């Protein structure tokens, strides 16, 4: 069940791309993701929407997930920058969001979380996500 | 003596419940949470407080369903099964308090979903179920920790912190049952 092996490889790749001191750490991001798991999962919707396929997704656009009007109308597209801002203070960026969470204040922790969410998108676990299934059906 | 090591599930349950006696009862928490809201009237409620409570209620309802899945999986042996049922009972109390408070504040409480997406295919042993439950409890602690500072009403923040404490104990006990260090760090985030 552990994703440590692939994560180490992913984290190593990230370390090559960015200077060692500032490199986002996907492995650490996986540990930090435990904070999210009361409400979120990677491949399935729970209290919050799933995270596979997050990057490039329009906020509030997961089919059949019941979003707050605030999130649905936010016009945010999730990328490194928007996710970093949202994770820092969710309700400041999207007042009225149902993600009633104070935020992740530490910038390095946010970077690690984002690195993990990016990395995990290419793993078998995310192949089960609804978007991936839909893509698989397309010709 | 650990209640996981005792030979009698009945004694284990009594030991567990006896040791849980210091916790605030659901009614006490409801009183804490509702007192100011009742005095102020429903119209004075902060909509954000209602939303925080509703998000928490959604997670509590999911936790109840998750423990139900575990209890019905036939993977849990006594006394762990009793433990799961006890923890589910706590989540039911939390959900009840949250729903009543939301209504007192003039909000509309969310209801349980008809179905939940749980990783059933990954649950093949008692340890898998415990690990899954521990992950939910850990996430719940972080979620409440992230919610407590957002409340406008300090009584509600106090009530949420009380629930947080209970769920942190669940997490520690589940880790202990898995043979892991029950309290892995001095701080939670």
C-alpha cells in the first residue's frame, strides 16, 4: 500500500530541478496530506472533492460534487500559484467556501503538499479517479 | 494494563468506558455550544460559524459510516470490534450535538449521504481497517484544529476543541492497537 518508493523517485527528480535547500519535498507532502484526510481523498469524493486531476481543473467543476456557490463561482483554475494562495488561507481567497480550515501557514509545507499532489497525479491510485476513467473512455 | 491485552471483551469495554469518564458528555458540550446562541437569538448567528459546524457534521457523519463499514466487515475481532463501536458512538454524539447546534443557530444541518466512497477493496484485515480509521481520526484532529481559530463564537470554539480532544484519543488508541507509537509527536498540525 505504501507509495514511498515512487515518491522517493519523484522527490529525487524534484531535487534535481530545484536547488536542494528550497526543493519541494513530495515525500514530506504525503505525510502532510494526512491532515486533509478527514475530508479529502485522492481518487474519490468525500466531504471535499477528490484531488487527482486537480492541476488545471476549474474550481467547483467536479461533476456531481456539491460545492458552495462561492467555490463554484470563483473562476479559479488550480495551479501552483492559486493552490498556494488557497491553502494559505482558504476562506480569505474564497469567502463562503465550505473548506472551513484556517490554512497551512508554512510556505514550505504548502510547497511540499503541492509537490505531493502533483506527483501523485501520475500514480496508479489516480488512474481510478473519475476524470481518468472518463479520459480512458474517450477515443 | 492495556484493554487490548485483557482476555474479556466485557472487562475491556468496562475498562475503556471507565477511563473515558472524564470526557465532557454530549449534553454538556451542547449546553456549552448553545448557551450563547440561545441567549442571542438565532438571527445573531455568524453564518461562518454555521458553515464550520456543517463541514464538521459532514465529516462526523462520514466517520459514523466508516466505523459501520468496519464493524460489519467481519474483519474486526473483539475487543477491537467493541472499541470501534464505542468510537462510532462518540461520533454519533458529536454529530447529534453539531446538528442540534446548527439548528439552534438557525442553520440547516447537512444529512448523511446515501452512500460513501470508502476504499473497501483495500480493507482485507483488521490492521487495514484500523489503519483506515486511524487515518480518518488523524485527519479529523487536523480539521478541528484548523476550524477552532475560525469560530466567531468562543463557546463554539471550546466545544469544537472538546471534540478534537476526543478524536485525538481515538487516533492514539488506534495507533496503539496497530502496534505503533500511540502519540508520535508533542504537537498536532
